[in-house]
C-alpha cells in the first residue's frame, strides 16, 4: 500500500466535506477528491520531507478548489459575454432608418468626409465588399484601406458625437475592421 492509498483512506472524507463546504454537491466533491489524489500520484512528492501530512493534503486540496473556482469563474464570465445581446448591423440600420432626422444628419456628416474616406466606407458598408476586394477594386494597399476606414469612422464619430445610437453604429462598424 503506497502513501497515496493511506492518505486517500485517511483524508478523503475530510476533503469531501471541505469541497461540500465550498458549494459542491456530494458527487462533485467525490470526483474532485479522486482527481486530486490522481494528481498527487502523478507528482513526485518527497514524502520524507513532509512533516504534517494532513496539513499538506488539506492545504493542497484547498488550493485545487480555489483553482477550480477561478477556472469556473472565467468560464462563466465568457458565457456572460456571449449571452450579452449586441444588435446586428441590420437592426441598427433599421432603427436609424426609422428616424429620418437622424438619417439626414448621418448623410450630412458622411458628405463632409474626404472623398477617400467616403469611397472605402461606401464600398465596405454599403456594397458589402471585403477589404481584399476593396484593395483589388481601388489599387490601394490593405493598410491604406484600413486607415481610411478607421479615420473615416473617427470623423463620423466626431460629427455625430451627440447621437448615442449613431455612436453605437460607428462603434459597431469599427469593430469589424480587419
């Protein structure tokens, strides 16, 4: 019988109770304890150097529970982000079309843009061209297309700063830049 077997027999009930105290159900606690001891088995532990076996096992187990909690928290935050509703470009455009005054302000701001900005914005967002297609159509470099899109949207933001819906649209469109 190895020291891991002895530790498992001596400490598994206590570790399961700790896991239940951390909020895990009994079956999850058993699985975590078994996983913990498998991890210990894979490590080369110098058992001779450990003076208090129970303190070592309990501390290592609590650290594993903390790591599991952090991993689940990160996973939960990613799920929360994914479940956060972001309206599609089509929904934003439809909302903008409902407000004719706002549409005219956007048109005025668009007309104030330099021609190079208007050209790439029109091709990207009105014609739906990819950056590569804009490059082939215009002969501009990919970096120039990107810069023109970026600066054009920045100019639109500046002109339309007081309109929150338009700012959302500009932010949304800016997020799709390559």
